[in-house]
């Protein structure tokens, strides 16, 4: 997924990042992009590989919630 695709997805969501940096984009694997918003907030956009299932996603989200706490 080139940087242009995340930009189009974000546009559909009404988000306009100032800058998008590809962190990882490998075919068949998860993809990650760093979004730098105009107000200085930094977000990560994540694309999961097509074999990811609910338990995989639940585990990763649990880890992220723990780290955020």
C-alpha cells in the first residue's frame, strides 16, 4: 500500500495529516504508517495482513492498551 493509499483512506475519514511516513509496508505482512497531524499530534495507521484473525487482533489491542496505561 503506497503512501497515497493511506492518504486517501484518511481523506475519507476526514483526517488530513501534515506528513505520512511509511514505517513498514511489506506485501502479505502488516503495514504501519506514522501520521504527523497539523496540530503536532502523532498517530499510527495500521493495516493487518489478510491472515489476521480476531484472537490476533484482540491480543495486539490488549498489549497496546496495557502500554498506553
